[in-house]
């Protein structure tokens, strides 16, 4: 049986792989996409039931196709997002093979020998499009304890699927804050562990924050600000989209605590950093408003004033006198949800394209190993690189690079 050969093999059939496919086709590069599950599998099985996109449909899309299942100013549901990617795949006639897992990719005389669950493929180029959300990360803080269910946010689906009782949510980025809010609305007692975060306004002076980040040049930033590399962002499209306001959540009964530190004899301990974390989030929020005002003045734009947007409410009791420890049994906490991010797994990619920390060594997605490319990673070429529209721009650049290499 003849060995299958292809110019470029793309691993991953989510937004990064599909964007890559569109631009490879535009450049006349013969390629295939291998997806171990289904198109946009994470959106299907690793998101809670009521999740909507964090950005409006006019923004969170590929430039070459609009949403058919959502209005431009709406926040698409997770099912709508899946439908969008399926329709996009059909529109570009993506050469995707679902249900095929890449087990190993290693250098070969003719490029790379790629071993899959359906045989071996020889590729001149290989693109890792496996995305930023690969392996759910749960810190080893609380040991397996009878009466306490611990799950990652990817395994949370709805309040009624959790055991009865209070819930501790660790992590107050977009996922953690939205899940905590949903649980609070369902009648649960909720504790939310809040770390350093950015908290942009959902809208300001008639424009969504994604528009403001664009005109203010923040999406195009090449590197994160010093010391803010691991700071999460708290933003939500839920309930039509509103600014994440931790004080408002507390006013409805949520208990805010600082960063989770350790666990001892049934007691969870928290850092005394809640006040600072809330304050820094406020400063980030106000800085966006100030920059937006300056942009309006500089460009002589007629946009409505929003003086109330700059009013920061009084700190709730849980911030004034922060809780530093919590006896989970006494508080009837039966579930801990870890909204603590992900790690990346490139164990299948057997090439020397990684630094000492195991992170991809690349320049805007072009690896230090000729023929190996990365796409869809945070800060690949800019702040927007892991977002759907940003990954499309990176794919355009990488496809051009691949096309030149393939013609050489």
C-alpha cells in the first residue's frame, strides 16, 4: 500500500485549524486537517449549557463569514458557535478528517512522519492548531475528600448537575465569574476566590469593549505588560452582556475571598490580597474609560457621555473584612469548581521546537524547526492571537510563509 503524502498537515479542527485551511487553500497549498474528535469539540462537550460567546457576533467571527444563527450585536450561544464552524468548514470545503488522532510526528527524510490512528502520513510541513485550551489544570490543593466534589470548569454544565450544597469557585476570570453568577442566580450559596484580573467595561459611550480595545490598539499589543503575563480577564456576554462587577455579585449574597493558598484539616486558606485584587481590577476598568475619553476628544467624535460609568461603589463587607479561611464542612461546601485555566500538551510533536520550559519556540508561529508551525496560542503574534478573528490574521501570515517554503 502506497504511503500517503501531503504538503501540509494541520493538527486540530477548531477555529485555528479552519482558519489555517482557508488561507492554505487561498495560497494553493495541498493540505489536510486531522481532528481527533469533531469540529469545535471543546464547544460541544467542555462548555456549560448556557455559555455564550464573550464577544458580539460582529466581532467574534472570521472576516470571510458572518453568523447565520445570531444577530451582529448578539452573543452567540455555544450551539450557534458550533454551527458557525461547521458552516464555515463547508463554505471553504475544508479537507478535514474527523475521528483521526495524531499519535506522533517526527522528522523524516521527506519532511515529517506522522503516525495517526488510521495510519502513517508523510508531510512536508506540520501545523499545530490544537489551541490554548488543551489540558484542564487543577492545582493540587485539596486532596480527594469524602463529601466534596472537585471538578474543572470544563466539567461544569448546570447548577442542577451538582450535589446539593454551597459551591466554592476558584478563579474569577470569564469562566469563573460567569459560573459563580449562574450558581448564585440558581439559589446556591457561592464563594468566589478572586485573584489578579483585568475587568474591562462591557460597553462604554455606545461601543462594546471589543471595539474600544481595537481602536485603542490593545488587541494588537505584541507582548503583555510587565508583570501581567498571567493576569486573567473577567468579561461576560451572559444576559445580553454586562460589565463583570464583583461588588454587585457580593451585594446579591456572593462571598468573595482572596486567592486560594492551601488546605489543612478541612479548612481552605486564602491570601490577604482580595482588596488589592479588586482595586487593581477597578484601576484597569477606569483606565479603559480614560483612554476611551481621550480617543473621543482627540478624534472629535460625537459620542454620548456616561458619567455614571466612572462611579465605583462602596466595598462590600466581604471585601472590607476579608475571610482568610473557610471550613468547608461547616459552610456546607459540597462542590469546588476550579476555573484555573489549562496547560498545553505537545507530547505528540517529537521535534526540538520547544524551549527549556517546554513552550513552543517560535517567531509569530514560525518554529525554529523548518516546516513546523504553531497557531492559536495566546500572544502568538499579538494579544488577539487566541481569538477567532486574531487566529485568522495569524493563519494568513503562516499560510503565506508555508506557500513560499513549499515552492522553494
